[in-house]
C-alpha cells in the first residue's frame, strides 16, 4: 500500500523529479501508507503534513528498507514550517499618488483587477511592485497550492522548496500565448498559473500581442486554465490579481501638463485599439496616475506618511469581513457571480436610482455595472458597513469612468 516516485539511474542511484509535491498530496488523498521518493525531493515532500514520506539515495537502500526495515540516516532534519515572508518595498516610499494608493488598497482588499494609465516616470511600476506588501500573508493551504504549481514547473530549489510569499510575476511584453497561459508538447504552467494567489503585472499592456491579451479572458473569468492536447487535457489553477500599466499614447505624453504629445490621431487610435472592450470590462478598477511635480519629489518625506503595514491592517480587516460573510478565506468580492451580487450587495435607499443614472450617463455594460457593485461592496467592507451607501457607489464609479477615456 505504498507509492514509488523517482528516476532510476543505470547504476541504481535515485534522481529527483519535478512535481513531487502533487504526487505526495495524491498519495495522501488515496489513503496510502507512505510514499518512497529520491532523497533530493525530501525537503519539498516534507511540506505535506501528517503523511509518511521515506527518501533514499540508492535502489539498494530501498530494497533493505522493504526487506529488513533498515532505513539509512543522512544526518539532516528538514523543517516543515513556513519560511519567513520576503517583502521588498513599502508604500511610504511613494510620493503623492493618493488616488492610486487608494485604488491599490481597494484592489488588495477585494481581489480586484486594476488598470493604471499614466506617462513614463509617473510611478506605475513602483506602485505595482509594492502591492504584495499590502496583501494578507498566505495561508498554509494557499501556499501549498501555489507551491504545487511551481513544483510541476520545476521552479523550486532545494534550499527553498516552499512558496510562502505571494507571487509577483512581471513578464515582458514579447511573451507568447503559450508562455503566458501555459502550453508546450507536455503542457507546463504559464505566467497566469505561476501568479496563482498572487499578482500578475503586465507593464506596457498595449504592447502585448493582441492574441496574448485576448487569451486572458478565460483565466480572468474562471480562475483556471485548461490546455488540451490530442492525448490528454490539463487544468491549472489561475486565480490571480491582474495589474496592467499603460501609457496614454505611444509616446506617453498625451494630456501631459508640460510635455507635448508627438503622436498623430491615427497613432493614438491604433495604440488604444489593442485593448478590446471585453478585456477592459474584465478589469474592475481604472486609475489615472499623473506625473509628480519636481518640487514635491524634492521635498523631505513626511515622517507620518502611511506605510504598507498600516494599509495591510485595513486590507486584512476587509478580508476577515468577507471570510465571515462567505464562509471561506478564498472567496472575495471580486469573485462574486451575478446571483451572489443580488444576495450580498445591498444598497441603501436611493442607491439604485443613483446607480441607474450613472449607468445611463456613461453607457456601462452589464459586466461593467457588476464590477461597480463589487468594488462598492469592497469599499463598504473597508468602512465596516454592511449596507452600501451612495458615497461608496460614487467612489466605485470614479474608478470606472476612465474606460470612456480609453476610447475617446
């Protein structure tokens, strides 16, 4: 009643294999007594709690163990606990950009996708790279699920076989569809799966190929990716926060207060046309990041500037409110279905009329309207309110109005 996993060399030595963590979890799920693996994979396999794992370096050792019960001691004791979080950067380092910081706080609290638009040097990449610092720490279950994906992809090292910090993936815009979504003859996880339970940051968003951008539709809607080949089908989880950054035009200075735009009308139209309506619809929050004035940059940084720790406390509070409401820490406001929106999104008196007027004025699609309601639900949770007020709706609406500008 055992499982055996590993690579056997001609001289009898056992070599490590990638993807050992899913094997061990499956063996535990099948109620097997133990799993026998190569010693190289022991550190990773030990992450699974309450299951017997035996590791060996040679086939002779496996024979002696099965025949006589002799188990060699290699003199090492691996820790099964979490590794410490490694978070780089803090929101207190960012000067100005108060509206953008607020948008990131809302996105982190509700698991929403975010589009940032601004000229070069406005701080778009700096803001995005600090998002992990305000996200809640991963639970053991989340970390285990993310580690499984990295194990299958062969991206774990023996020194650090556990992904304990939320992933932050930042692929270059020349990435292929297979690289982003996953694929190959023997399908490997793509960037959307490697960002599972974390952040996928797409800088210079319109520079990505059109087919690559459109391929994001399925994972954004379903939270998973299905790759089909002639002989088999593979499904990888892909529940991530999408953060996109783009310039307002190809040169980057459309609407800049001091620098003139060098693009023609046709160039601007062509640049923005890469973002299709269905993709923009799937992004919950749109925020404009203006350039920071030089005198503000040269000022001494105030000591009372809000840190990532302060923002993170509010985010964790909102996440706990959602966990209590939905009964699981994995369900967030961004994941609500149409049916669940009707059940959990309750507006104050006059809220529906207010939203109806705004919808008529800005021509929102049904999906856009649902996004507004989800974001308003998160803003209310951050405020500790169960009933969504007009001010919550108004704040949510200001993060959708920008989608009209994209196509102007």
